[in-house]
C-alpha cells in the first residue's frame, strides 16, 4: 500500500461546521463545495484565490453543475436549482416533504445527467433515509431504501456500475447500472472498511480507482473496487474528513473537505486545519464530473 506524505496547501482557511460536496466544474474552472449546517454554498476560484459565499437559507447537502447554467442543490427541502448571477433558489421537488426531521446529504450526477442524492435523519437515526434520483425531466424516483446516512456515489468509467456509500454500514455497495433508464440491479458489497473511522464522500480517478473520505479516520483512502483492497492512504491533518474531488486544468489537483461538528475546543486546538478546504498534488488524475442535464 502506498503511503502519501504530502503536506496540504490551505486554499480556504475556514472552520466549516460540515464542509462537504466538493466538485470541480470544468466549464468555469472553479471548485464548488458547501457547509451543510451553515446553509452556505461556496465557489472557490483558484485564479483569484477567492471563495464566494452564497447563503441558501436552509441546510445544503451537496452541489453539482448544470448543463444549462448555474448549479443544482440537494437541500433540506429537496432538489433545487441555484442561479449564480441572481442567487435565486428554485425548488424542483421534495420527495420527503412529509418527513421534516430528514434532510438531503451527499449526491452526484450520473453519466446521463441525472442528479442522485440521498437523505438522512438530522442526527443519523438508523434507516430513516433513502437514495433518490432526479431525472432530466424533473421526475423524482426512490432508488435505495432504507438508508441511514446517504453519502458518496460515483459511476464506473465504462458507465456500467454504480458505487454507493451509506456511512453507518461502512462499506461500498455496487449495482449494475443502465445508463439509458437509470435502473440499478444486482446489489453487492465490493469494499469493506476495516480501519478507523467511517466511509463518507467518494470520487473516482482515471484508472477507475475509488478515493474515499474517512470521517473520524484522519485521511482519504484509495481502493480498487474490483479487488476490494486498499492501495493508498493519504493522511489528512484533520479527523472528520467528509469529501474529496479532483480539480484543476489537468484534473490532478486533489481537494479535501472536513468538519468541525461535535469537536471539543481541545480537539480543535490540535486540528488547526479542520473545516478548511485543502489541496494536494498526488500525481494522480481524476475524470470530469457529470452535470445535471435537466
């Protein structure tokens, strides 16, 4: 197993409560990310080193680019679009509008431009959430249920497999994925977490390997989904790692977010970079993130 020893570049110094949802927009060459419990959407521009903040006035679990412009969000109250010029939020639909104790958490777009995101009870109560798909025609369907804390999701490079994390289960499950219909079948476990912490956000590199943020595990781990084996470890100087994303012109910058939620003052003193947006150069390239096509 490869053990990285790189020090991070602190690109945004911030005590995010729950930094999450990092994703690179290849059109704008900017990194989108969120602070779930602060209701904030962030847009980091490496050209200016500025981090724009947009308050969307409710919990925001994740963010993705949109083909027609702007971005899409998974919020406390369902799926929505965000106009980056006017900062107007437009609701698309809430499949759990009668479950007020739930909020949306992590999610990403599939190769056909559908937006997948899942829910969780505020405090992570077991089996209270589900994974949903917002299709390009704005129809919303439930894909996986029950779920406790819906988290990382990516698709294989050949577009035939979907990988997904429900954090308390602490594994990566895979399904056969049909790009034409969005249907999934043949559920199986391909990776099990045998170390410290719990699986959280996830991204994929150009070799089809999975990079998994480990909440409570002080790092990001690289796995081979075909063997289930860990092949690299990236230590992070923060305990609660939440998401990771490849970015930059060549998709060889590696961004990492983390949380300060529930950390005592004594713990925060030992983790000065907890909550900040960090960047590494690992000589590994990612692949472009998919956009919402609706």
